[in-house]
C-alpha cells in the first residue's frame, strides 16, 4: 500500500514552459487535493476533486488546471509556468464518507521556474 | 475569513523535556481538528486528530487539548526526542469539508 505517490520529485522549468504534475492514491479515497507550500505561507489549496468526474477551485487556482483522470489519479497542469509558481506542490487524498476529514499527503514535487 | 494560526513560528526544547505547540482558530463551525508533522523534504504526516465534541485526546506520547471557548488547541509531546524535530501544523475543517492549515511551528530538539 503505497498511499499517495507523486511524480516527478523535482523539476526545473523555464518561464513559459508547461508541465503536468502527476498524483495517484491507492487507498480508494473519493477526494483528492492539490496544495502549494511556500515559506511562511503554510499550505494553500489550489484545486480539489470531491469525487471522480468533479473538480473545484481552491484558494489559489490561477495559472493551474487539473484533471481527475479516474478515482486513483489527479493531475495538476501548469500551461505557462511563471517564477511565482516556484513552490513545493503536495497532493493529498481522503474519504469523507468514513467520517473524517483527515487528508493523507504525498511526498511533494519541488518545482523551480527560472 | 477563516483562519488557523500558530502562536510561535519556532520552538526549541531540550531532549527529554515536554513540548507544547499552540494553535488558534477562527471558525466556530469546525468540527474536526488535525495535527500534522512535516519533516524536512517530506510531505505532512498525520499525528492525531480531535473532534469538537471532545476536549482532550491522547496518543502515543502526544496529547491534543481543545478549548472551544477561546478557540484554541494545543499539541503536547511528552519526553521530546531528536526525531520529533519537524514543522508541526494544525488544521481545522470548514463546512465544505476542506482543511484550513496554520503556518506551522518549527520544533527543534537540543541534545
């Protein structure tokens, strides 16, 4: 049981390049989330998916798109990367129908945009 | 808006002492609070949670206290060890089921 996995672990992009961050969970969770973590800012929600086939904006969605490919996978896409998107990105999942809002996190993707 | 905040960005304790990390929240509607531990280079890891109908919950070497009157919760770590060095986050849920995270307290354990 791997939990939440993310790829890649590290990425360097030039301004204007695009890329997709991948996330997968094997816990049969319904809900999945993408956060970014910046120094002194805590975790900020970018997008989330309450169930397969649905996605919603979080606190900081601008510059990002997401796809809930199936129940297991939730990807985050940067269409035209900007230096302000340099951050650590975390994917998380949970299953609220189990009576808890605890989210389980992946190891993160460290992205630098030059 | 809703917020969850920690009182101190850093905390330094001696190995073997008890640690207390504090957190305040603004959303009275939160019915669930969680503490996470984040070690350097890793994702946040679940430590312990507490529902709003409780005022105390204990785990292995950790205790969470919830004071709804003053909207405050704390994480107590007994006999702090070097492996406890990390950033600790509190989080509370909102009506939409999403979590609102505090900014984190970095705990350093001195040998």
